[in-house]
């Protein structure tokens, strides 16, 4: 165990990453440390281990697949706090530490009747990971409420604030996942919520039907959050009980021409309008149609209720899960001529 000058800055050796990834995979980090403040990271940047080893930035571990031991330094974001920055009669702006569990931020906002992220209830992961992936669900993306993102330069340790437009948000994309991948450590995210006159989005998925089942007669932030939680719990496995990383694949977009051709062969194929006259096709439907839903292979498999989710029933390895994912990719390409892209980071 190596200790830097700060009493909190400890670098551990040969740490099992099992508690830090939702796939529940045993894989060791050669070095491991947790960051509790901006100054912690700035101190770490000066260390020899940091300079000499390859690095892996870790949030909630809910969007990654470890295919083996990591021969380098794993840096876990553990910055906490949800603090009010400013507010008006209509809105409130808060700053949340990168290590805050995303759903805890959602529950906090719901409890205060702040609107904006109720549709994003129960998404696994941390606040710091949210902008990287531009997380989204049920017609809402986090980019709609992000004011700015505070990040630390991995080389210099300098803090930079990225305003919303500088983040270059797209569908499950951002500048942190593309051009600036591996260049910054996100330390906090500042978001603006509505305090009244909330703009509710209930048109996507089963929200309206669920609200009806729950006998909701008046829309509220809490009612929508409760509905989304009920839907997700009915469709998706709890990573605390079954190892998984949520949706393993992105929903692909194809040309209108390609979609029309597939429609002839598969009249039931669903499709939704996307940007640039593209059509978004649900990856879960493609995978299910290829026959993967509910299939098990020893201690791993495809979830019986949601074909988008690959699961580890216990003792599965990342290498085996990636092998299964590649077989799924190949079968979808062969049947539909569509190339699925993993939403999960494969390490």
C-alpha cells in the first residue's frame, strides 16, 4: 500500500474490482485509489504510479465490462455532495459531486419536487458518468438539464468547466466519450431543474399506461418517477441481485431505404424517426428476433425479460460475456445487415 502526503490519498495494490462493477466480475487492479476531492486528484497527478501506469477512470462501474485484470491504476470517483448554486422563482441550479449515485440525485430532486430528471429514475451509475454517456430514458436525456461539467485535465491537473454546448452531446455520446476521451476526469456536474411549471414527458414507453394502472389523476414529478421505477423494475434485473450493466447495446439508426427493405421481409419491425431522416430500430427487438432472449450459457446469458441485457448469474467471466456479445452482434448483422454497437465500455 502506497500513501501520498494526504492522509486520504492512498494507493492500494492488487485490489479485486468485484465490488466496483455491476457485472459482478472478479478482476484485479494492479493499483487502485479513490478520489474524494479535486485536490486529491491534483495530488495524485504528481505521483510516480500515476505517471508510469496506464489508467482507468471508474464511476459506479455500471457501464463497463472487465475482460481481465487491469494492469495499471484504477481511479475511482468518490466525490460527494449535492449543493445549491443558485435559484429563481422558477428554477434551481445544483452542483453534484461525480461520486454521487445517480439515482440518489434523482430521489433527492423528486423529494424537493424539482423537475427534469424524474424520467431518468433508477438508471445505475454515478453523476460523473452521466454526461459522458449522455444518459437517457423514456424520452429524456440528461443534456436537457446539464448547465456545465467540471473536469480535471489528466496531464496538468488543471480544472476546466465545460458549458453545455461545449460537451457536444449526442445520442449516448459526448465530447468526453469521443474527442476528449481519456483526457479529463469529471469531478462534478451542475444541473438546472424546474421548481414549478414542470414539463412532463409521459409519451414514451409504458409511462402513460403505468400511471393509469397506478390510478394517477394528477401528474407530478414523484408520480412519473414512481412509474418509471415500476417499469424498470419489471423489465430490468437488479444489478445487486444479478450481475449486469443494463442495456449492453445501443439502439441502431439505419437509412429509411434500409428500413423499408427490412419492412418487406419483417412487416412487424418497429422503427422511430431519428435525425437526418434516419430510422432508429430497437436493438432489443433485433436480438430477440435472432432468438437470443432468455438463452443461458453456463453461468451467463441474455435476460429473459429484456434481450438488450446480458447477465452474469454468478461466476461468469468478462471474456465469456464479451464472447457472447460478439456472437449476438454477428447474428444481427447476418440477419438484418445492421451493425450493433456496444453501449458498455469493454476493457
